[in-house]
C-alpha cells in the first residue's frame, strides 16, 4: 500500500529473544536519526487479548510502565554508576499486552520486572546445607554480648570453617521462611518472601555468592546460595578467579591471610525499581547494611570472626558471571576464625 514501515520491526515467538531485542535498543536508539521515547509490543493472539479485557484496547496493547523522560538521567545529581541501576536512566518504556508465549500479563510483569522472590539457581553441582534446630541453639551469646564483643578489625587464622557452620550461618540470616502472593493497589500481582533480615516491602533484591578458601567438606570455588532450598550451587571452580576474589577481599580487610569464606552480596535492582523508581539504589544500599549487620551479630554469636570490608574493585561482577547491570555486586562479608 506504500505506507512507511519501520525497518526495525521484528516478530518474535520466543520471549527471551524479545527481551534481548528490547535491551539492545536501549543503547542503539541513540544512533537513530530521529527521536524515540519507547517501544511497542503488539499481541497477535485474540484469545490472550481478551484476557486483558477493555484495558488492553482493540489492538491488544497495554502500558505496563510509565514513560520516563529520556533526558531525566542528565538532570539527576547522582553518580553515573548509580544511574546504571535506575530504570529512569534507560529512558525507555514498554507497552505490552498479554504475550503470545503462554503467560498472563501478571506473569509477564513478574518476569520482566524481576519481582520473583529469588533468582533461579544456576546450572551446576548442588550441595544441600545443614539446617540447625533453632530451639536447641543454647550456646549462643546474648544479643548484648554479641554487640559488645563484635570487632571490626581482625586478622584471620588458617583454621577452616566447616560446611555445618556455613549452613547454620546462612540459615539463621538469609533463608526464605515463607513466600506469598500479594498485589499492588492497581491489581498487579507479585511474590514476596520473609527472611530473618529485613527488606523493604519484603521484596528482597539481594543475592548471595559464597567463595570458599578453607572448608574441608566442600570444594574450593564460588557458589550461589539458594535461600529457598537452603543449598549451594557451584558456579565457578576457576582457581585464578577464586584467588582474585579472595586476595581482593584480604587487601580490603587489611588482613595477612585470606578469609576462609567470602560472601558477596549482589543486587537484582529491578525487584525494587519497578515499585520504588529512582530511590531503588539507595534502598538496596540500606538493605546491604541491614544484611551485613545481621551477619555480623549472628556470626559473632556463633563464635566466628567476621568483617564487612569496603571493596571498590569490580572483580566480583566478572568472576561471578553476573548479568551486569541487571545484577551487580554491592557488598561483601568475610568469615573465619580470629588469629
């Protein structure tokens, strides 16, 4: 008919390919010779359009996110590194109806916005962890004793940390106690969880990776912690990568020896930013502090030596094979025994 059609229009049968396409255009849009303020995803399946009802309109299109100002990132007085974690910095939005991939709109929102209660465990060998009987933990220090005896500057001994102690520490600090489905005021459903440390609106965007130097029952390497199954999955057994992580932590902590255990905290910021927008990054830093404090008190109560160093090196993002900037390292915690 001679009507102009955008040559970049694409058709997808696979949702992951669609997501990759959208993320790619977050950068490529700056190379266009015209201005764009968003993308539109149109649904061809009439039955799935009906699931949306009148909100979708006759074309099967529905907004699921507000359009941020494309220039907003330049007007916010925050560091470029922080803006990478803010949805406003991307300057893009999506109009999405029910997808042709078999998901409802709410399921699509949870997938796209990262609002699941925990990341899916990666592929790799899995190691179930010890689950302590909390009612029988009678040897602990009191809360006051733990607070008063905790020390920031320590030197680690060569003594290893057992898999049982690692399991108890993670169980008491970071396991998922329960999950439930809730919804926003406008009816968008999402999953929240409850864990021993606090998190705003029970969204829990932080993930944990455990790098082991001295644990006789587990192989050396870096593991992802699954808080639901309370287990570790080996993600990298590369000795050079492990050595770089542990040596960076040792230097940051001012210690002579590597820590027996390095816990790296990462943030999947979309779990927060879809609800809290531009304050998501400040919230995730607050959550890091809350998690570190909980680790410090529980580890001290267990008789472990611990430290929360300030590591500015970007080694972890590459060594942990993170999907940067969707997941970035934001904090660390060292565990061992004092010299």
